[in-house]
C-alpha cells in the first residue's frame, strides 16, 4: 500500500478526530473521504469547473440534505403500508 504524507490544519485534524469512534482509524476515515470525492467529482464536472470547490461543496451538501430528508419523510410517513 502506498504511503502519503499530508498536512492538516489543527482544527481539521481535531474535527476528524471527533468523528472517530472506538477502533476507527483516521487513515481509513481519510481514505473513505477520498473515495467519496472520486465518485462524486465526475458528476460535479458536468456543471462546475474543478477550481469551483465552494460551489461543488454547497451543491453536495444541499443534495445530500434533500435526499436524507426525503428518505426520513418516507420512513416517518408510514409508507411501509402499516
């Protein structure tokens, strides 16, 4: 496995640490974040240039929030036929 050295702002490092549960690995957390970006970036390329990072982030946050809310509504709305 390749090794990479990265530099993180102290605040970002602390945020990542706070996301970890017992037994979680910071390296695994970062690998997962990279994989998510690899999956999403090609889709975002359809509407944004690579340097438009803030716009990309805003769209991802809005789209994920909308979908999570939709799924929560479906579960809470009794759509299971009970």
